[in-house]
């Protein structure tokens, strides 16, 4: 509604976006382009930036951020919970290919080719500082 509608439809689209943000804790900024069959599992803490371009059959989990300057995500992509996908280069988009799975608690700031699974390696080291 906001991208292709007339002035009244743009106003309604903007207000709907605000209501979704308040009610569900999801912020999908005006201008984000998302393909069909978009799925949000556990809808809390999700942020999708205005410059994001996302393909069809996209699934995202809770507490995930997709933002920065330009992020292009292909078709059939799954983003695990507590992940952060950011691009800081304005003239060159971060590209995530088709058929990609991003594991939980991952930080992605580099391109990802088609047909792969990526995750940020975690360590089981616990550091406790007592004062």
C-alpha cells in the first residue's frame, strides 16, 4: 500500500505498520521489499530495515535484525533466532543467496553464496568477573 498506493493508501499503510510494531514488537520499515510466503515464527524483536530486498519463501525467527545500508536476500532463506545481518557499505549490497540457512545467534556481514548453511561459531567458555 505504501509503495504503490495513492496518498490515502500510503497513509493507511504507514499507520498499519505502526500498529504492527506496537502490537507485535516487529518493525518492518517502510520501503522494505519482501516477496510472497513471508513467515515470522515467534514474532518479537524483529527489525527489517527500509533498504532490505527479500525474496520469496523467507522465514525469520525472533530477535533478529536485518539492516544497515543495503541487504539483498534470495529465495528460500531461513534466518535463525537472535541473528544479526548488517551491511555497512552504501554502494555495495550484502547479498545472501538462494536456499540459505543462517543458524541461531549468528552475525553476518559478508556475502553468502547459494545453497549453504552458515552460522557463527560459538565457544562454551564462560567468563565470570567477580568484584
